[in-house]
């Protein structure tokens, strides 16, 4: 789902919401999501090649060798919510990026992972959305494979 909202000053901000049903328990999915230094191993192997942490800053090496610098904003175990902001290394001309993951339990052995991403300029949504969709597919496949599903 893509929506548009307005920030301070009336600027349109694109919001992409990817709601993923995962055949895996919420605690296991949350454990992988909250492990911010192992995203390349536990969530999106091949989509991210390497991770280096420096305090609350995460450096992701992606295919092609680009390095994206992200600020880990919040890891909330009570809400099972991770918030982060990519601040440098974009392959596309973004001026703002903020995203969050939240894990919601469903029936036994299943959960929902909701990935919400805000980007500016709004016009970049058509370039960002396919990356979010593909990343969500890789996460689902990786998590379910590791759970033996």
C-alpha cells in the first residue's frame, strides 16, 4: 500500500506500508528483526552483503559495493518495533527516509511483520516501493526457511 500524507509546511510525504504474513512465531521474527547487526544474515541475505555497527549507526554494504548509513532510532521490545532512518548512501535522490518494522502475533506459528517507510521527495515512491516489496519477499522467504516452513 502506498499513501500520501503531508508534513509540516504542506510537503507531500510518500508512505509505503508492506504487511507481510510470516509462517513463523512472533518471538522468532522479532528476535531476527531486533538483531540490527545481523540483517545480512538473518533477514535479507544477498540483498545486504555486510553490516558494520558503530554505536547506533549501521552501515549496510549492498550488491554493487554501495554503503548505506542508517541511524537506529529505536528498538522497543515491548512493542516489538524497530525504527531506523537511512541518512546517506542512497542510490536514488532521496532527501528523507524513515522506516519501522513492527511484529504482531497471529495464530500459533504465524505473525505479521509490518514495514512502514516514509520517503521524500514524494515522487521517488515509484523507485522505493519495488525495493521494499522485494526486501519483504526476501525477509519472508528467509525467516520461513529458517523456521523449516
